[in-house]
C-alpha cells in the first residue's frame, strides 16, 4: 500500500508533521476519519494509523484529484523511463531506498522476462 511506504519514508526522513495525499477518495476518507473496519483493507489502514501515531506529532490525510497527483505519477513513470536518474549509491539508508531497489529489481526481471518470451 502506497500510504504505508509514504509513512515509512517520512519517518525515515525524520519528519514530525506530515500531510499525506492520495487520489483514492475512499481510502483517504478512511484514514482521515480514523474508522477501521475488520476487513483486509481495514487492517492495512489500522497498521498505517498505528505507525502514524508512533512516528509523527501530527499527520493529515487529504484526498487530491488524480490531476493534482500528477507529480507523484510522473516520478513513478520516471523510474521506468530513466532508472539511472535515481542514484541509489547516494541515497540514504532507509525504507524508501529498499522500496526503490525492489522496484528496480522488479522492472529488471520484467524486462528480462519479456526478452526471453520473444
């Protein structure tokens, strides 16, 4: 879940007051209202809320329109288009670095798999 990684990234950066934005209205509403259901999604949301409570002085969850979230989507596409843009050798040791490393490895395996199928 992207919000979980965003919370870990903000924590690893040492931030204390954060605003988390997402383009899924239902998910952002669930975070903002702090209402947890006994579903798989509810348990994931509860996990993030516990992490937020332990990590930050304040945290706001806000819904943004997909167009308002274009920067984030652009950065995700940049990883696909120009993976060399993020020099992981100079990236601080944190969960975000591990996530990017996993993303790079996944993309590499996908490229190798598509080459092998040809």
